[in-house]
C-alpha cells in the first residue's frame, strides 16, 4: 500500500497524462491492429513509468514493474506480464519524447534562455581495454591515470548534431 500523499500524486500524474494523451500523445502511439483498445491502456503504462521514476526513484523497468505489481495492484488490476509491459513501454518511445518536450516547456522558468546550453566536462568511460577505441569518428581517446582506463576526452561534434541523432 502506498501513502495517501503518493496516492494523490499518482492520481494527479494519471490525470495529466490522460489530458495530454487525449490532446496530442495519441497520435504518436496509434495502433493499427485488432488490439487497438487494450484493457491496460497506454495512459496507465505512462503513468506507472513516470510515477515510479519520480516518486519511488525506480529507473529500471523490472523494478518499475515489480513495484506496480506489488503496490499498485488495486489501482491497475490488469497489469500485464513483465515482457508485455516492457514491449508496450518500448512502443511508446515517440510519445515519451513528445511528453518530455511538453513537460520541459511547461515547467521551464520564465527567465530561462533556450539558446544557451551547459555541457558537463566529466569524461565518459568508453572502454576498459588499452587498445580498443569506441566510436572513433566522434571521440578522441584519453587516458585517466587515477582510474587506470581510457576515457572519452573530447567529442568532435556539436551539440546540435547530437540532438538531431547524428
């Protein structure tokens, strides 16, 4: 059982997702099959995913499904198996992209400048071996002596290219 405060948060999240789904998201996850009206809806999947990540701090899909099956069974009695939940969640990728863009624009402070981006300078670990090189077209290999491993030391592409998937 979850606390009353979290129950209200779950309801608020569900209502927000349903409103946005009816306005816009349904066009990004439309079904063209015999199962176009499943018992366990896309809105419920998105709500469980957002609620478990935000309120419960579960970020692995298996943990999210386990949480939903243990604590939300009275809220979502038609919760499918883990495999089906995972498959349906993956098919909602484009809807989540639109949802995240809408959330960012909705909750962005008024004084925030959309043309300025910050980039973290922390090197990313690309490989543990000494002679391997990962993604040589966009990375420059460097050595981190404190960790005794090779890291990504420089990205040879712009943030715009990265955002566009190039």
